[in-house]
C-alpha cells in the first residue's frame, strides 16, 4: 500500500524528538505523519489475524485493534492533562472520531464504491443495528451537555451554584459512561452470540463479491506468530508517536493559534482513523460494501460506547474532571450527522451522490470549526484558573 512510503517518518520523528526538542512544529508534524504507517501496520496485522477467526469475531477484533490508536491517544492526553488544559481536546476528539467515521469515511466509501455502479446494496441487519446503536450513543452523549446547558441558561431561576452544577454534571457523565459500557456489552453479545449467524452469512456473501478475491488469495499471508509480532511493533510505534504528539499539542494551540476544537474535532481523528478509513474505502471499491459499513459504523460505535466511557472512567480514577459535558455546538453536529447518515442508510442502497454529500457536510464542519472561537469548557473551568 502507498502508505508504506511514510515509514521513514517513524524513525525521523523519534530522532527529532530527542535531538531537537525545541522544534515543536516539526516534532508535531513528523509524529502526526508517523502515526499513519504505524496504524496501517496495526490494521493490516489485525486483518490478517481476523482471517484466522470466525467472520464476525474477526471483523470486531480488527475494528478493536484499529481503535487501539484512539484509546492510546485518549489515555496519553488524560495522563498529560494539567488543570484541565487537555480535557477540551479529548472531548472534541471523541466527537470528531464519530464525525470522521460517519461523514468522511462513510462518504468516501459510498463515493468510490458507487463510481461505475448504479448503486450498492447492503444488508439491513448491518445498517439498522449500526444506526440504532449510534442514535442511542448520541442520545447518551447529549444528556450531560443538555443538562448543563439548560440549567446554566436558567441559573437565575435556580438555587444551584455553578460549582455544584459542574459537579452534578460530572456525576451524570460518570453514570452515563457506565451505562454506555453496558450497551457496548449488549452489542457484543448480539453480534457474537445471539445473532452471529446473520452477520456471518452477510459477510460470507460479501467476501465472494470481492473483485480482487483471486489476487488476494495468491498473496503471501502472515503466520499467527508474525501477526502478533507485527501487532506488537505497530502498537509500540503508535504509543511513542502518540506520546510525542500529545506533548506538542499545547505549543501548537498557544503558539500557532490552532484551537482546541479544531485540534480535537478534525486533526486528531484524521490521523488516528487513517488506516481504518483506507481499509473501508478499499473494501467499498471492491464492492464489499457490508464489510465497509462494518469498518465505518463499528469504530463509531466503539468510540461512543467504549472509548469515550473508558476515558471518563480512567479520568475518574486519576482524579481528573473528564466528563461528557461537550461543547453544545459539537454534540449537536454529531446528533445531526447520525440522523443524516441514518436517512441515507434507510433504503439499503448507496450511490456516489450520497457519499459526496456526506463528504461536503464534513468539509463544512471542518471550515466552521476552524473559525469557532476558543471557549473554555465550563464543566472544567474551575481548573483553568490555576
């Protein structure tokens, strides 16, 4: 894959971090690029390992391994957070990851998959379960923000103080995180146990639609040991790049005027999901649209139901005020995006026009986010004064 030409950036990023720690822009840029080939290797090794497992379990494992990049970034951001300075970046990155998967990745899949075809058809089981879970996730993520915004707007009519409101919102966020984890466990049971035969059949049929199937069967495959070695190496590279990248975010935000919102909503999700996006687009191009949907909707579900709650609970354990009180502008964008994508998936067919429209919506969001003013997250404002 063309992404492999970026491997020289990995050692270059490590060297410049230690040799020239004063070159903040270069360190950020090189590690940003270096995460792409590392994540791609992780996705490739995960894909090879997935082929040795039952279809549904394999796809879920592949998606989970691709989410390792995101989990590592979230954990490093939480660990490096000082007085709430990185909380807005984490919150924006959670929502940005969902947006990137739903609008950018799915849009590109529909666009390239629809080129030269009247339409592509996908199974209703994949789309209905995916959009249903995303609606539940969007609702769960919206509740703490709506609670805080509603009471803040009517603060003169209530007796609750700002500090008490922030604390109550944090408690609601932590309770919501636990409930969303339960929803994720139900999703796993549904996919792997009670309804696995449906998804196995869907993916089996999709595999036979692969237009590059014969060529791929001839390619050399990784052994089980090679899969684990490749996964270990790629995770090590991803972790190093993530640590070095996060250390420079503060400099980029303050010295270059890049807002926390744009950093989290656009820049971070693009690099953490690059490998997953390339895999999904390649599958859609090969007419494996159900596989592509799994790789678009699956990571969105994992981000909302697993990664975001994990970030909240880890922050709780580290005594950091990491909650689900998102900027209302951002959470509204996510909920609207879920509704738009759900409408496109409703008829069980996709075409290049629907894909192009999704990408255009994402571009509009990116442009708007660039000009969105820096607003201190009210839920963590008591920390910013330090």
